[in-house]
């Protein structure tokens, strides 16, 4: 049986390289390798060996924490959103997992819990993002209430202090995070304990600032070779290497006559004025593989260039609407291409040509994070050192 030709490749050398880049950016700080969302779609089991020199793994889900323990990880594991209910506390003990505390309900659950061991917690401040955490004025009171819990106070490393930036990935340099830094510094005055603030964007752009770097950085997307800043600056400018490639093949070719349209909704029409047919390749990849259906056929904002794709390593564009199992691509720049030609949806072609995932994401109006996380379970995955 001939398998459908789509294949994702996870590049372990690049994973290791990107972790080393995080260390280099945050020299002296400890590094949480963020592996939530099944390691940003890569698979926790597939990235584990490349990341096992990290100081800890950060994620959201106790089931994912259990997978790390099964792989043999004995070091720190942190739940970035903490527990979702009181019964999770016994699981934290069983798996020896540290947890974020961001609300009074979580503190109450800890107070009422009959603990069998001490709990290491990261107390989270809402320093301006207004998602999780205690506001700066409420922070010290939350700390005191937590520290009064015997099984929290008993932990030799005490309570760590954390916050998260809303705008470390945008333009504006330090100004973009200044207000949150000031809120965090104000709200934590006099409190002991390790501190953690920086995601990938802050690790890349701001970790030369000691207060931002703090004791622990929490890089996620940069470990997977995408830039938190999209294409400006892009992954290559941050010296990050792509860790996921999505390759497939051309399974059919059509010559579309002038005036004819392509695909569902006929969203792309080969101009009637064109002097010759448009040669298109049908590639075995669709939204059921995780490719975004909202990919525009023709993006006026990109000068009509459309969403990029490589065919036999040559850059071209998708035309027509993405369907469940197929995408149509313009073969004009690759006249030799035909059935069996390789199509690189993002990442590296087998010949080593690169299509950055962030460029595909940007053309689709999203971020590299979403594309990698959306890789569908039906796509076969191989792990490669290359
Ligand atoms: C996801 C997450 C990170 C990692 O973010 P990236 O932008 O992928 O580096 C860091 N901290 C917290 C709290 C997160 O939820």
C-alpha cells in the first residue's frame, strides 16, 4: 500500500540549537522548555531528548506532565496555568509537579488540601495583560496567604514570583514592556523568591536586562524555530533553525484555460486575457492536515503574491481555496514539475530549500505558533537529526 505522500519532519539538531540559543540569550538564568500543546504540535516524546538539558519543562496539562515523567524526566515540571480543580493537587504530589497560583480559588484549594508533601508554587501577577494573576496591589496579600499554608511554606525553595508580558513581541523596544516591568517590581517589593518573566519574545529582545531575564526564562516558540515577532525580525535573524517541515507531493496537474477558475467557490480565476493556460499542481495537503483553510488565494496586501509554497524547492504560491485534502499551486515558476514533485508547505525541502513557517503564517494572517500546533494527527511524522 502506497501511503499518502504527506509527511512532517521534526529536526532534532535544530531543536537542540534553538535551546542553546535560549541559553545564550539568557546566560545564567535557568530555562523552562515550554512544551505545552504537545510541544507546539511537535510531540513531547519527539522533542524530549533534544530538550532534556533544559532546567525544567513548562506546560499546562497534568497528562502531559505524566508523559514527561514516563520518559524519565526527574527534574522540575511547571503547570503554567496551575491546577484546574482541587483534585489536581494530589496529582501534583504524585507527579512532583510545581504549579502556578493565579487566583484566590487556587489558594483556597491549597488551604483545604491534606498534603502528603510540600508544594512549590509560582505566584502569578497580572501586571497588565489582564489574563491570569493577582493585580500588583493584591499581590503581597496573596503571597502572605500562600505562605501561611504549611505545605507551601515547607518547600525549601519557597514561593516563586512570575508574570507574563502582553507586548514583548511587538515593536517599541523596552517601552513596550516598561509599564508591566514597573508594575511587577512595585508589586513584589520586599518579597523573596525566584522570579520568572520572559517568554520567547522577551528572551530574544530583552534578556540583556537582568530584571527581565530574572531567574527563569520561559521560551516556547523560539525553541521550535519560529520567531515570536513573525517575520520582523524573522527566525533567521534571531539565529533560530526550523524544527518542523511539512512536505508532500503533487498528485495531479491541470492546465487551466484563460477565463477558467480553480477549486471550491471558484475563488481564483485565470484571467481571460492570459495568453496561455495556467499550469497548476494539486498537492496532497489540506485543512484536515492542519493547513489553514483561510489561506487567501491572492493576497492583495502581498502584491498579489499569494501564500508561498515550494515545489521542487522553487518558490511559488497557492491558488484557489484550500480544501480538506488538497491544495492547488501555481507551477509557472517550475515548468519541469509534475506528478510526484515535492511540495514544501513550510520548513525545509529535501534539497534544503527553506520556506519559513512565519512567512506562510503571515500570508495567512496568523502566526507560526498556530500552524505548528495545528498539525493534524493524521499526518505521519518522522524525527530526523538532519
Ligand atoms: C506559552 C507560554 C510561554 C511561552 O511563550 P512563547 O511566546 O511561545 O515563548 C511562556 N510563559 C507562559 C506563561 C506561557 O503560557
